[in-house]
C-alpha cells in the first residue's frame, strides 16, 4: 500500500492510501508521504511539516476580527456599508441617520471595551478561552434609537 498526500498551495488537503494508486488528472498534485502526515500539514521544498501552533497574537486577531464582522453586519442590517460608514452619519441633518450613527458609536465603544477586557483576562489566564461563537454572543447588545 502506498500513501500519498494531495497538496494545494503548499498545504496537505487530502490523504489517500491505495494499491495500486489510481491515476488522477495531472493538475492534482499527489506526493508520497509517511503515515504520520495529516491534512493541514504544510509541504515545502520536498518536506512535510505539521502546522505551527497559533500564536497569542493570531488568536487575539481572530477574536477581534469576529467582533468587527459582527459590528459591520449589524450596521448592514440598517442599510449601511459597514460600521465605519454608518458612523460618518453622526453629523447628518437627517435625524434617523444621526441617531443610528450615535447609537452605533456608543455600541462600538462598548463592544471594544468588552472585547479587549475579555482578551486581557484570557491572556493573564484568569479565565479560559471561550469559543469565538460564545465570545461574540456575549458582546453587549446594541440599543437602537426609538421613534426616529
């Protein structure tokens, strides 16, 4: 039996063990490998390597990115491109836009305060790392203006 790894852009995306090994389209790159190689490993200069563990910085970036996506999605739910563009309406002469921009601005600050406090707590090991879904679902809710 032969084991081969299918490699795309320097990453193992599939493993197959077979005898005989089937023929595939030449655009699919299959490389002989040992049994300890796994999907997600890298392949560079003829060598396989396990993925590098995430760094504290890359983990924090993933959580911050999740907050940003949620804030942008919330702004889009009111017809804005993203939260940044929504907040440009703070000085709008249209009361509805100005009020929504103000609410988003207050909420954005509360979300960042929450996110940075949570990340700091995890970094000093005073609390375990929550899933990104739990982290996002615990962020402060927005309070939209009424009657505008």
